C-alpha cells in the first residue's frame, strides 16, 4: 500500500488472568520475549522505561537488511485497564511511520481480552501491511507468553531501598532465597547487569537443585531482569523479572516468570510453584523485619 493514514484494530482472547496479561504487555523482560514477530527477527532493547513519560527504544534486526529503529513513548498507563503510547519507526535515519497505539484490557478469572488500536501515519510504502503482519504476530506471541507466565506479588511493609538492598546484595540474597525449609549453597555470585549467580538450592530432605541465574537488565531500586537455567550453563527454564514499587507506605514486589514452554508452566503449577514462590517472598519480608 502507498503512504497515507490508516486505523488498524487487533483483538486477542488470552487464557490468563488480567494482571498477568497487563504484566506481559508492560514489563520490559516480558516484552523482550514476545516482541519479535518471527524467528528470523531479533529485537534488541536499548532503553525500556515503562512509566508515563518513559521511553522504549529498540532495534529490529534481520540478517542482510538495515536495522529498523522503534522509539516509543508511554503517554497513559492505567493498570489492567488501558495504555496509550506513541511509536516512531525509522531505518537508516529516515522516518518510516508514526503511530498512536491504544490498548484496552478486560477480563475475569483465567480469561482476558485485549483490544489494540493503531492510528498509523505511513511515510514510506508498505508500512500498513508491515504493521498488520508484525503487530498481529507480536500479539499472538504475547498471548502465548501470558499463558505461560507466573506472576507473584506481595506488599512488604518496608521502604523500597531496604527491600532492594536485601534482594540485590550478594551477602543477603542467598540467606533468604527459596521456599520455607530450603537453603542455598553458592558456587559464585556477581550481582550486576551482565553478572550471574551459580548455586544449588537445598531442599529440606537434602536434595540439591542446581540453578544458574544470568542478569541481563538492572535498574537500581526498580527492577531486575534475569534468565533462569537448569544448572550451570544448562537449558533455559524461564525468563524472569522482579520489580519494586512504592505502595501503601511499603514496597510492592512483583516477581514474574515466563516459562520456556506451556508444559513447564503447567508442571510448575502442579507442584505448587505459586505457593512456594509466595513463601520465598514471605522470607524476604521477614529478612527486612516486615510482618
């Protein structure tokens, strides 16, 4: 299609709770999992700040083609209801399109709906077709991601800097990480962007569960993005993140995990990963002296 204006609409039904779908849409670590519309495409995030006034800058890479740059600005964020963002796409320094993206969310129980409207101004040929294919495939990916995402939250009655320090500290993290009755045996720990934690989680019966966390995105006091591996340099178990927000004179901690497959997600739910994860956040609360 030629240059011009168009309004594009997308609707998806997602078999996941509304809070999980919202997290998949807004959390930078989750967005990085579903953003690429095809296996041949790699999306690299240069900046990701999901709050009103924040920006997201990414490069879409396809072998043999110039990178496509997408610069988005968050204008409205009403949790689990609505988001609005601007989006400018360029290639080799030339603007290809500008758009206003509005997403609305609704749902009950384990079922959610999202409706996305893109008001697109195309400054180059075929941008409308590209948006229809790319955005549609991305939202299909998002639905799949949300359906294998586990989301755990707890408000801890302690200041955010205290909670952050208990989490992102090589001395304190191994002392509380894991469900009740579990302990950690660390081989090496380097908590920083690009760092890692190699350790065994020891169960109440003495069984050792090898773990390897790779830290890829750290914003001090706000969020940590990391990858979970089954043992040192083993297969990927999940893409995960934890965020810290001020709430009710305390700190809301959100722990999200996008499991590598739907089967792993169901298996984790089956052995009580939600309850065990909440126990872990309970141990964090106790470590900072919160009830």
